[in-house]
């Protein structure tokens, strides 16, 4: 049986430093092509808004409007460090008296896995985007159904697994696994290769993951020096993910700084190949979906004509 590196991310869709791991994961994808499988275990960040207590980040012991201000301030501060977009407009709205938890998002991810495993991780990403960059109240049923439809899930099937309790049951199994591994904070990642496992607790940067991978594999798995950086390679990678944040672009393709990554994105926008969507202090880059990118040429998917 062929060995692969498996990175199991104990997470919650609303964890801001899990959002901040996205650029690291994109860099792992481009520097270890075909070598890594990512798995996600739902850990349940907030069972009840009244139980939130995070003194290190100034969150807790407050009414819901104050909790919102505290959480938003923390997310904005984190965004300035990890680079992923946060809306930051003062209208943060996650909890109310009816929707008091992040458990609905965790359960929804399990429903997505049960509905269509190939689309579940994209749904998780969409929940993160909608929460951090759009301030949608993603624990509401109608919002979750809309996000499920956006990533191509069968919404009726998705909703069935939530309504019949099977998704919640699967989430509870994730909670048991989280406790079994002694995970008490997010993100936490388990790097596995064969029978060897290395636990990385909290947010960790790319070099730390590289060391863990090399240790777990006894040096058998190493990163490539640098990924291909031609326009067609980057554009195809962008298309495979639907969209990237500027921080993800910078990390995935080893741009030396944000200025150079921004320069590339702006040039592609001028050519009509991407759309830039500003969010907070950063932006997302969306591919123009009508084109395929092959061998450095831009090829229209309908006509087959390449420029």
C-alpha cells in the first residue's frame, strides 16, 4: 500500500487561526504535489455563546453585542498577522438568542461529507469565507443551505442528513476523536505517515510542517525547491480552488513579498483573466471561468481557440 502524508486538521469553521492556516495548506499543496491528503475533524469551537471564555484574546463574560465586538477585534488583529481576509466593517453578526453556537456549522460539514465527500471540503472553505469575509450568520439553516447550493451539493440530501440526526451523530464521533487525541484548542494538526504521527498544536508555519513531514516520513518525503511559476500554472491552480486570497497566492508560489504577488494579480486582472474582490485590508482573486490555461496559452473552453 502506497504511503502518503496525511494531515488531519482538528478545526471549527469559525476558528480564525484555522482560516489563517489556508495559505500554509496552499503552500504544502504546491511544494508537495500529490504527496499530501488533508482531512478535517470537527472539534466544536463554541457550544454556547454564554460559555465563551478566552481571556488571552479579550473575549467572554459579556452580552452578545459585546461578544461580537470582541470577536471581530480579535479576527481583525489575527488577519493582520496571517493575511487572510476579514471584513472588518463593524457589523459582525454570528450569534443571537436563537443561534448560540458554532455547532450547526460543524454538523453541516458532516452532512456535506455524507452528501458528497468530493465537495465537502469546498463547502467547509465556503463556510469560512462566508463567516470571516462576508459576516454571514452561518449557523442559520437558510444560510447553510444557500452555501451548500453554491458549492454544488444536493441541498435536499444535505438537509436530510441534518434533519434526521445522522450528521449530528457523525459530529459527536468527531468530538470523541478530538478528545481522544487531547485536542483542546484549534487549529491542531496531526501529521501522519504510515504508523508514525506528529502532533502540531496551535497555528504553525510552513517550515514547521516541513520538519514534521520529514520527521514522520524519516526523510522519505521532501518538498520541491520551488513550484512552477508560469502564468498558466498559477491560473490553473487558482481555478482548481475557485478563488484564492492574496496571502494564499503569495505563499503557494513563493512570491518574495505581498507587493510582487499583488503585481501579478493586478496584471492578470488587466488582461481580463481574474477578478479581484477587496475584503477588509486584503482581497480575493477569482478566475474568469470561461478560459482554460494550457502550456502558457489562454484557450477558450467553448471554441477551443488558444491565444
